[in-house]
C-alpha cells in the first residue's frame, strides 16, 4: 500500500513544483510594439519603413533588442525606436539615434524599462539611424549608421 501511495504521489508533487515556481524562468515580453511606442511618445499613425526598417541587436546574452525605423506619411516624420527584449521592465541604458541628411540629428539615451524613441521631420530627405542597448557588462548597437537611405 505504501508503494502504491508513493508511486501516485511523486508525479503529483513534481508537477506542483513546476507550477508553483520550480520551473525555468522566462524573459518578460515587451508590451510595446514599434508603432505603439512611436504613437505613445509622438502621437499619430506609424508604419515600418519599407527598406531596412528593422535590425536586431544581439549580445552575448541573446537577442537584446530590435531597432525599428518607422514613418508617418501624414506628417513626414520618421521615428526610430529601440524595443528591449532583455531586461524588459528594468531600467537599463537604451538609445535611439536618427540623422536627417542636411538636417537634424536627434538622439534619445537614458535608462528605460521598455524602449527609447526619437523622431525627426524627414519628408523628401534621406536618413540614417541606429539603436543601442546596455547588456551588462557591455553596450551593443545595430543599424545602418554608415549609409543614407529610406528617402521619402
């Protein structure tokens, strides 16, 4: 009888351990999309740029963030947003950079929980952009900061 009870009880206890907290931890998902982050900070409706509009930032800890180039056709503004994939919900150094050819250079750097975003007017102008995120003990970045493109 003892063996029967133990043989039934062990799998139940193992399952409860996984449910209560003995399982593996998973990364928190970011509640913001690129379009949502740009709309949250600047208003309006944003679409991902058609060419070179997304770059992944990979670090030694994995997929750290994504850098998006967004465009608002109604206003002529571009938005660059770095969406965190690691350390989501924890304020860590995160940045977004946007340079308009013959115009403004804008950067937004700080300790953010979810994303960093910046916008600049760029109708009929080319831009270049990049983003960065700090993943202890280093900063990683991505984006085509060396070439002009996405001329709208």
